[in-house]
C-alpha cells in the first residue's frame, strides 16, 4: 500500500507502513508530537502508531515528492 492510498483512507498509520526513504522526514516532523504504541506482553514497544491528522499534515507538506516517487516506482515495476 502506498502513502497516497493510506492518506486517502484517512486512517492512523503504523510505523512499518512508512517507507524507509521517508522515515527520517516523518520523524523530524513528528518530533515532540504524540502517538500511540502497540506493546508486547512485557510492556516494551512493538510498534508506534501515528494519528491520521498528523500523517495527513506531513503528507500534504511532502505531497509532490511522495507522489513523484510513487510514479517512479510504478514505472520501474512495469519493466
């Protein structure tokens, strides 16, 4: 699933759904913001879950670059 599809679903996003090439940008954007976490039985964090409103704000700021990358990936996969 692409970031654009997640954006269009307007739902919370799991950390594992953010492509590695966008993780640094997203983490800088989210610094100091609130998120929730899925935990293991021992209480350790299994995965962070980011709120849809924060994700959508970050996506909007990076929309042109994200959608350009999606088009490039789609073109490469057609070969």
